[in-house]
């Protein structure tokens, strides 16, 4: 009988201990509900939040406070603020319930979520309201109820940047957008007229971001507005249109008719065309700042000349033109043998020049010209070992070729033009000015950061684009080689989010870490590193394994005692 009683007691104790382990660690709470009115609106608009079923304030001296949060993170079962929900803004702070556990308060839709460990701008899309309640004087961050709110489009909810911010008609412009509604169509206008997307994204991604490309349409000179519309949310940026002239011929003999086409000049302006500073024609632009004019090449010596077009608002562009002397026809054969004919003249030695300059950045527009090539032959132009252009030599052996300086290191580079027989070599020097130091933004100095680890800094512009970045994380503010924990190179964006595997490299929650960044341009010019930014790595609250097992063991002992007592009570009635 004693053995049976002991076994009964042990069985009860084991069952109760298992129940303790199985009980979830969520606070006991009556069913609570949260409602918001209206359920949608723009940033800055007012809404009213109503809660029912919360702990009531029965004594005014001891109010039962609630706190309401606004977040872009969807609800998670058994979630806590600052553990699972880390992107939020507090919209209703320290407001008490009434005597039956209800409350009603108004708030404004925030423009940014800045109270959590990770920050974000509010854009058009779906958001969530969460409510937590104080237990005594301590805020219990377990989420008791939630409601859904839709932020609609409105001015200022999205931003765009342009690259480049100035150029001529038909320039390809990269438009980068952030802070818009997710998965929505993109509409773009240039100076009030809709333009087609040439390449890139037609709609925003799941984060409300996009990268797309347009071509600058015909437009007048000066600042013009590029407008992006996403589901009613508009953002604007200014693009400066520059004048440009294009010739239908770049070389010809004197007297040849040449057509010049101009874009990006003033609206309905008179334009004067100059050939080597000689006014040779006039034209009037249309409402889009464009014009066409035809003129005859003046009787000047062979050579390379400037053609300028300038309107009455002093919008000006210049291009090059080569005048050559046509070769003379060969003499008719003599009917009778005569004295030996004159030897064939030796063609002029190959020579040439670079325009506009012999030094400049990656991406610069270059024009090379030369003489002494074989008439009508194809001339191949190389930059170092890279073929970058071809052109046909004129009937008098003149070459004119245009190209952009390719990505290459700072310093001297050889440009070679050859028709297979004659070769011209010129030297071009890529600029060696280092890019500016990036300005760090996130994380701020001395803060504790949680997963996902996100770093960003202000974008750097440089004469030799594109700019890339190097990011280093170290345990020593001097960044000694042995202290560098992680390093990322050739980052094309001014931000980086660590992968889960990379985050595992930062395991010490008490030791400070340091981060810095460096910009490198397309000419391999390396800028200075930023100063060391200090931060700490933290993790959501959790009990150490030893503490968890200690609590379980202690609970088991307590329940064993209770079970033993119950067993004795049961045995007493036998």
C-alpha cells in the first residue's frame, strides 16, 4: 500500500511539473479588442483609437495606463514590443482606462517610425496599431490587441533622386525612388508631360522602392521638373536641360551644305550660328527650344574649326567641324612617251589631337582628330587595349572620332588610331582627385542595434562615376588588421544590411564595435575613411539555458511537495 501511495504521489508531481513547462509565458488577460476610426487616411490626418476589455481603473489614484504603437510590421502570435515588433512609433502614450476597462483617444498618423530599434518612413500602404498595458508602474510590452490602418497617398510620402541631375535632350536619367506604396504602378512626367519608362522598374517593390530610367524629351533650357506619381503619392526633383547642337556632317570641303540641329535652347528664341567666330546663319527655336538650320561651309583653309550656336538668352553649345581639301584628279595619260613623271607625293605624316582636353574624368566626352590616314579606310580607335570606336577616313585621309572615356585607373593612358598602315598615338590622363568622405547616418554613435543590422550613409558624387564603397566592422577603433571582423567591398549602394550569417560574426553584446566607410570612384581613386562609429550589438530578451532549467527544477520540487501533500491527504481517507 505504501508503494502505491508513493507511486501515486510521484505521478501527480510529474504531471504537474510537465504542465508548468507547457504553460506559455504570456500574461493572463481578459479578451481585449482595439478599433480605429477611420480605417484609412494620409500622413498627418487624425484618427481615433478605441479599446475594450482591458484592465479597468477602479481607483483614480492608481490608473491603469495603456500605450498604443503604430508599426509597419504585421501581427505575430504572442508578440512583444521591442522583441518581435521593433519598427514603430508611439502614438498614444500613458493614457488610462476607465472603470470598466475601456478607452478612447485620438492621434495623428505619423510621418516616420522612430521609436523602435529600427527606423522607417511612413509611406502609402498597410500599417498596424498595437496596445500594451502597465502592470502597476511597469509597462508590460506583451501585445494585447491590434487593429489595421491604411495610409493613403499624399504629398511628401515618397522621395526621388536623379542621376545625372543635368544634361541634354535624350540624356538617360536614372530615377531612384523610396518611401512609396508597395507594388504599385509608376507614372513619370517631365515638365508636365508624361514620358515613357525606357528601362528599369515599371512598379514599386515590396518596400515601396524602385529604380527606373527615362530619356529627357525635347525641352527648353534650364530647370525642368520631373514628377513621379505612385498611387496618388507624388514626388518631384529638378533636372537642368542643357543646349546641344548636332551636325549631319562632321567634315567636308568648303562650300558644302551642312545642317545643324539644336535642342535645349530657349523657347521661341533667335539663335545665331557661328563658324570660327564668323556669323553664318540664324534660326528661331520652337516652343520646345529646338531648331534646324542649313548653311554652307565658308571658304577657309583645311583644318578643324569650332561651330557655335547661341540664343538671345545666352544658351550656347559648341561642336567641331573639319574642312578638308579634295584630292586633285589624276592627270590624263600622255599620248606619247615623255619625260619620267613626277614621283607620287608622299602622304603627310600621321598627326592629330584630342579635344576638348588631354586630361579629365572617367565618362568624359572626347573627340580625336588626325590626318595622314588612307582615304576611305576604316580607322580603329583603342583606349589602351580596348577598342572604343571606329571611323572612316575622308578622301584626304582626315579622321574625326568621338567616344567616352571608359572606366580606367587614374593616370596616363594611350589612345591609338590605326588604319592598318598608319598609326596615331595620343596620351589621355585620367583625373586623380579622390572622392569625398561619406557622411555616416545609421547606426548612430553609441547606440545598441538589433537584427537586422542595417548601415547607411549619404551618397557620394564624383567626377568619375560610378562610386562604390567599402565597409569595415572592427573591435578596435584604429581598425588594426587583426581587429577587423567583417569587410564588404565594391558596394554600389550607400547602404548595407547584414545577412544572418554575417551577424553571427558579431557575438559579443558588451564589447563595442566600430564601423567606417570609404568611397572609391571609377578611376580607382580612394577617398579617406570616415571616423570610427561606435555601436553595440544587442539581442531580444531571453533567459540563459541554466536559468531556464533552474526555474523548471525549482517548479518541479514545489509541485512535488504539493503532490506529496495531496497524496498524504488521499491516503488519509483510505
